[in-house]
């Protein structure tokens, strides 16, 4: 009689195992209940260290809480069976030791980088993804392939048997690289006296197997439990344990309901089903030389047991015809009993799913002694649930921890490299300066004030020159007095400017270790990592692997490990290193030291195999998450892997299916999935779809109805009192607060959107430019106006003989400040060259009838109202004093100029300037009639420039001027009335185009995209 057992999924695995061990059901003659010393002679192998700790608790509970000497508990693996280690048996093996994981990743990345560079010089440059992150990913897959070959016991010489001509051209190239890489990697390991981790692990497992076989009866009671034997070496160890006189193997969730013929099909060559949950156990029984009937169940399924239901739902496709007789094997009453405590939550989106899960877990805490867990592959869902529980003041233990790359210290580390690599570009620099861990030896409040000042001075708007030196120059050159009175930077006084200067003075030497490598081209990885560490420490504090904050401790440990392994890595530029740092940190996980509420947990599927809970939530049940997407091997094609005897990608589906079946054994099961992910329709997990088919329409809809109550509760949780739809605002400030001065360009805003005038002049709110704002039409227009204005001022009466060359020289000076943006500068300068040619010809034609040109001149016009005087201001691009004494007014436009009709209605800039000019309102321009005003479009395209009339053909310049002034006076008089509100979007020109103050006016709430209005 074999001593191989199984525990059904609906029975608590570790509790059942503890009682069976104590009561003598596992090993003949070994029944230690009542003998507190007997257990110490036994050895038990469990899949993970966590399972070992939980088994110790189960054993203590099984003996009634009394003190007991525990058996020797040995982990078969730590979190994953691919990381097996028997530290207690290491003495059985002589060196070599395993190579450090970081060293291997970096060294293999160096091999991949050299291969990629070689391909880039030949015909295969398009076959391999470039970039440090892609290189690191390929290196990880290469190391995974090395481990798989070692684990499967496949000799590398087998690669020589593959016929490249039968495969894709890419795999011909990759096969050549694999042969070279394995040889080079083997030589490197031999030189260092090390071996691959998988080789070391297999040697340790083999040594343990031989030790047990040699001891025989002397090994005492030896039990292996909870493993599916997915690795060949583990399967051989389980066989050795099962063969011992006092050995026993306990399998998790072996399906005893499946018909024997179907079970045999799982591992048959023609019908092999690696995506089936029982595939691994079927293979293991073959290794043990046993039939399924030789396995004994240690417990009967619980009353709600769903083993038979899952067996039917997850059967392989070759036997799906058995569903036709499903009601005979699984009557409706049994299905109803199995599904009575099953709920299905179909959430609208991931957020609603997370909130529903959090409510389920919170509800478990209201039930005496109930334990609950979320089991999911979706780490985003796990984080969301943990965050939602915080709103109820509940901390939860997440067994998977948090990836180091997603912690705040790692973000700071990435930003340090990115900031220096991008020459202190405003966006990464501002993000870096805003990080909580940054200090620069400044008090937090002083640092915050300095960062705010630097933001206004140098980070908003077009960027300063590259590097910390450019930043320092921008701060030193800043003069608040020269800033336009409406520019928010005017708020930066001398004291705040001094704070910004001090911040930059501290920042420059702090960034120097990395900055020194910015222009050095490719440098050794070790130098980059050392400089990175030095820069981080200059900005924060010395990195300490023993820091109290686990995230900072993990970052310190990771960077030190990377530095130690860096000599084997590839040389790279600082920019490439900034891209690679995330990948270098990707394999680290931070686990908080404080534990959360013990009765609820978040578990990964592997962790959940042996953890007994009363309520389990299986979350994120969509294709691509559960089961996870199959991982395609970038080095070997599917036919290659099959020819070598390596597992196919579908094996991951089978493991996920087994995890699903095991977790489904809890007394209460909640199945959740989002209807949409990222705004697109999700596909429910194939496990859900099969389960719904087997359950039947009525039972499945009942399960959905039970879950719908929790979904609705989640949806209602954030529902507050209904807020009436916002009305179109029209604030009515007192008369004394209303603006007494506007420019002619603001009059159009006043006509179209009075609320913007209210926000700017009454509330004194000025919009901030975006961080690192790329120069746009405003900057291009400003440079063009500066060039034309300076040229006209220096030559007001006659053009110089070399007018075109002179105008280009003025343009170079005006456009010089845009050279920091080479792409925009190149395009705009080419356009200006075409504009310059047009302007010179334009000037020559007009100057014959002109006495003088006055450029960029400002002025004003007082307007008497009922209660106060109003000042209209303006700055004319160009006023021409004609030989007949009359005036022409011109306005340069780099975009599309208004029509004459618009000038007579909502765009009265030139008519109002004409009204000012006729009254002598402009400096250096005598009062005179205005004969004409026109726009000059200077786009610099196929048509470099053109004149556009500003005077309506049915009117005259003077008539339009007086009409515009009268309409402005009527508007001002209307707003002297305190009952007249500053209405938002009174006459918008464009639909769907929003201004800088529309968020304050809540336009999107009442205008539904500003649908009303428009011309």
C-alpha cells in the first residue's frame, strides 16, 4: 500500500495535515499525539517558508495550544518552486556556489547588448528591440532559458540537432547566439568558480535525495506535503520520500472525481493537456510509478465541497462531450448546494471591483472568527483594495509586497538619473525637487519655498539652457522688475529669488557625480552606478541597507548589489542608464515590517494553496490576468521548445487552473471581475465561462444576483447628495473692484467672455505657463515682432541698401533665445527667412508714400463714464505717417487675421487703435485722421505673407473707429451697473476650445463641452 495521500480543496490543508500526522494516518507506527517529544524526530517538507510558519501554527492548534517540540520543517521553495534551496543541507555539497542573481542579470545583459550591437551593423538590425529596458528583458529571458534547460536536464548540445532552415530567420540568428552565449557564460562561471542557481539548486535537491535514500529507516518519519512536483528534481525527491520506510507524500487537491480514461489522457503524448489543473499531478504520479487509485484521501470534502463541480468545469476539451450527461453525474441539487455560497461580482471597472472586494473583506471582520483573503494575479487590484481598506482604517497584509520600482525611494532614484541625463529639464527636475526624501541640507519649509520660487523663475514656460549651469544662469538673470505686470513671476521678490539661487547653488555640486558623465559617451556601468549612488546620497542622506524604512533599505541593498555586479555589465551612456535603472530594480520587492489585520489577507495564488480561510475572493478574473498571458520565448520558437522537450507556455495556464480550483474550496467564494479595463471591454476568465456553463443559467444568475448587492453597495458608497447642475456663472463684484483699465486686445475677451476679465482683473488671477512649455505661436510671434519692430525703429524713414541682410541679422538676434529648442528653431527660422524676403519687398512698395514709420509704440485713451474714468491702452505694431499727413495702422499676424466683419464686431483691436490715434493717444504719433488699417499675415509658408484689409468695404476706417469706441463705451457703462454680471462664455468664437479660466467657471459642467455659441 502506497503512502501517497491527498487532501481535497474544501478541507483545510495544513489543519488536516497536522491532525493526520498526530493521529498516525501518514506514517506507520508514528502517532505522536500525547507525546510532546516524538514530533521532533520527524521531518516535513513544505512548498514555502510561509507555509512552514503556518503549519507550525496549525500543529500548535492541533495539540490544544500546549507547548510542543515541532518537527524539522524544511521549505521546498521560497515563494516559488523555481527558487528551491536547502540551506540546512548545504554542507553536503562542496563549492561551487551559485552566482548572484544581480551579477547574472547584468552579465547576460552585456552579452545581449554586444549581440544587439553586432546585429545593428549587419542585416539583422530590425530583428532585435533596442534600448536598455529591452536588453534587460532579453537578458532575463535568457537566464530563464538557462534555468529551464538545467531543470529539464537537457544538454546544450541538443541545440546542435535543431535545423535552422526549418524555423523563422530570427530564430536562426537567436540559435547561433544561444550557442555562443552559453559557451561564453559557462566560461565566465568557470573562471569565477560559480554555477547557475538552477544547477546549484538541483545539486542540493539531488544531494538531499541521496541522503534520504542512504539513511533509509534511519531518516525517521519524513513527510512531503503541498507540492505538485512541477520540477523534475522535486518530483524525484518526492519519489525518494515516498519510498522510505517511514516516508509519506501528501498531494494538494488531486481530482478523484474525473473518470480514469480522462485522467490518463492528460499525459498521453497525443492528447497532452498542459493547461489542465491536474496535468502536473498526473505527471507526478507517473514519476512515482503510481495509479490514481493508489492515492488515499485524508479527508472527505466539506458539505459545500465543489471538487466535483470544478472537475466538470475544467475538464479537457477532448472529453467535453461528457457534458451531455452532466445531470446524471452532477444533479441539479448538488450543483445548487455547491454554488449556494458563491457570489459573482461583475463590476463596471477596476475601481468599483476593488471597492466591492474591500467591502467583502471588511464585512468578514464583522463576523466572529471569520478569516478572509483576496487571491489574485492582478497586483493593481491588490494595491487598490489595500488603499480602499485604508478609508475604513484597516491595514491588510499583502504577501506579495510592493515592487521596489514603485516605491517613493526608487522613484527618487530614477528621477535623479533622468534629471541629469536630460540636462536638468524642467519636468523631471521639478518632480525630483518635489520628492519627500530630498533634503539638500535645507529645512522642509525652506526647501518648499525655494522650489516654488525656482518653479516660477525658470521651470515654467520655455526651458532654460541645458544643465545645472543653465539653470543657475536663468536664476541669476531674472529681474522681476522687467517682467510684465500681469506675469505671475512678478510675485518673486528678491528674498525668494535668493532662496532659488541658494537652491541651485546646492543642487549643482550635488548632481556633479552624475553630471560629470553626461557628455562622456559610453562609460563602464560600475562608474555610472557609483556616481548614481553618490548623487542620491548628496541629495538625501547616506544609503543604509539597515535603514528603518524598508523601502530605503531595499533601495540601498539593490544599488549596492548592482554596483558589485556592474563590472560584468555593458558600458552605456548616462541616458541609457537612466532608462535601464527601472529594469535593474524590477526584481526587488519591499515587504513592510508592520503586519496588518491578521484575519484578512491579500495572497498570491501560490501562497493561497495551503492557507485556509472562510471567505476567499478570487479577483481580477479576466483573460490575461487569470490565467496570466502565456509568455512567448524570445529565444526559441514553440517547435524548437517542443523538439527539445521544454514545457510549452500553456503550462502556466494549467498552474493557474490548479490554483483556481484549490482556492475554490473555501466555504464562501466571491468571484469578481471588471466589465471594462482601461476603457475597453474585458473578456471574463475562461474559468468563469466554463463554470457558468456547468452551473446552468438559473444557478449562475442567482450567484450574480448575490454579488450584485455588493456591487451596488460599492457603487453607492461614494454617492453623496445630488448636487444641482452648475449654472452659467455671472459674478457681480462691487463697482470699485471692477477694472478701470483694459488693453485693446483684451476688449475682444471682454466681449466674448467677461468672466475671464473678472478672473484676471478682479480676482487678480494670472495663468501659469506649463512646465517646460514647448515654444508655440506666442513665442514665434514675439520673436518676429521683436525683429520687425527693432528693424523699423532703426530705419523709420528710409531702408538701408542691404535691407534684406540687415533684417535677417535682426531676426537672428530675436530668434536666438529659441535656439534651446532646435527643432522649432529650425522650422521657424526657415519661415522667417521667407518672411524677411516678403517684408523687404512690402516695405519698398509702401515707403514711397510714407513720411515715417513708428513701430511698437504704446499709448492710451481716457474714456469718461458716469462714475469714473476708464483708461484704454494699446501697443501698435506699426503706424505709418503718410506724406499727406494721414495715418495707416498695421498689425502683424503669424496666424490667421480677423476679417473686416469680425473687426467691426468682436475683434475691434485695429478700430480702437485708430480711435486712439485720431485723438493723439500714441507716443511719437501726431493726432491725425486714419486713412486705413490692415492686417499683414506673415506665416512664412508657401505664401510667405499677404495683406488682409481691416476696413469693411461698406464703411471707412474713421467710421469703424468711432463705432468701435462708442460700442466700447456702451459696454463699459453697462458694467458700471453692479447688477451686470461678468458672464462666462457670453459669445465664444469656437466650440470645445477652453480658456485658462474656464475650469474656475466650471464650464464643462454647465456647457457640456461649450456647445452653445460660436460664429
